[in-house]
């Protein structure tokens, strides 16, 4: 199993999620986060007294999937998050050692 984390523009989140759902991807987590650094696009940044850094609002998508689904999911995210502008985001894929469904006790792929 793999975990896919994608940091994308907030305005593209609905399009990306719709594409994933239309292709059978379930169990998507969406979190609003703040990006600092290269993710920031010059007309869409603000200064935060709290951070004393430039930041921009971005969405973080998380999906845990079977190994064979990784490339399909990554391509769907990349295609639908793309604007061609600096700050379109990043996608990270990491291994997942174990998944356990709390309600049923299912383990591994069965938990997904």
C-alpha cells in the first residue's frame, strides 16, 4: 500500500476530488493548510504576523491505495491540479506498512 499526499491550489481541489471519485477512488482526505515558500504565488500571498513569512492557502489531499493504483491516482491529481503557473503544487508517495479498519478490524488491503 501507498499513501499519496498532494499539495494543490484550493481552487483546484473540487476538480481533483471529482476526477478521483469519478475514477473509483475512495477514502480521500482534504485538509486546508498554509504553504510557505515556493508554493506561494506572488499575487496571492499575504504576510502573517504569526509566521512572519509569506504564506498561501493550499489544499492537502491524502489517499491510501493499493500499489497498482498509484500511477493512475497520481496522474489524475497532476492532470486536474495543473494550471501551468508557478505554485501548482507537489505530490509525494510514501509506503504504508499497515492499515487497520477500526470498526471491523480488517487489516491491509481489506481495510481500504
